[in-house]
């Protein structure tokens, strides 16, 4: 069974992914895949052709500079996604095949619904989990990490509203309270998912 975890910037996706891992699930982060791709020569060349030398620092792609550009220019962001997202999807498929049939395979994909290949992403997953919290709570948590309000709002402007992500998802993890409460919800969800696996069911083949 393959599970997609999504949400908005700062909602706690990585925290939830970590809890899945601690409970025995095989986990993959789309962001981690992107970070790995950024080190590859062919990707560097593709990024250079789009953005020039300004996004490079000592031969490496400066993710902060690149991020600032794409969050302010939708056209550039979509061009970049066309390079990365098919490769991310391909890597997810490879890792899923390696995970084994008796494991729950969980992937964190921040832009699962917003991607230019969103339909392809959605078809990979048996169920989609949205990590949610009140916007004010998320904003305070991010500001404590030193992220400015301006940057937070820019990132949110490039994502679907959290309410829309919740509607499109099969399960919602409420990350509005303590970490212990969030972990409790993840453990409960895992029990539900294991029951589905044991009974040979998933969202797609039941439909």
C-alpha cells in the first residue's frame, strides 16, 4: 500500500513522515529526492539553461536563490517543475518496488495536487493524507524558526489552500496540538491501513 502525505508549507508533513517511519513504514521525501537531483550534472545543466549562473555558488545550485526566484515567478516555477517532477515520480516508483509488498510505503509530496503532473502523482497513491493545522498556529511555528512573514505568505500563495487539500485527501492528521497527539493520530491511522493491507484492499481496487 502506497500513501501520499501532503499539506501546506509548515503544516508538519515531515514530522508526520517521521512518525510513520518510527512505526515501521518505508518512507520517502520528494524534497529529499529533489536535493539529490540537484547534485546531478545533467540537472545542473538544465537549471543553468533556465536561470543562468546566478543560481550557482561555487559550482553548486544555491537552493535559497533558486527558491526565491521560483516563488516570485510562476512561469519559472512551472518550468522547473517540468524538469523535476517526472524524475521525482520515477524515483518514487523505483523506491516503491524496492520496499516490499508487506510494507506500508509513505511518500511526502508537498505539491502533490499543484504539480503539473498531479494526476500522475495521485494515481501512485492508494490513499492521500493531509497534514493540517490552524493557519495562525503554523505561522507562529515558522516564525519561531526564523522564517519571515513575507516568505511564509509567498510560499502559501504558490500552494493550494489547506481546505482544498483536505477535501481532496482521504485522511486528515490534525497537527494543531502537541507532538504526542499527532503521533497518536498517526499510530491510529497505521492500524487502519494495516487492516486494509491484511484484507487485500486499497482505494483503487475497491473503486
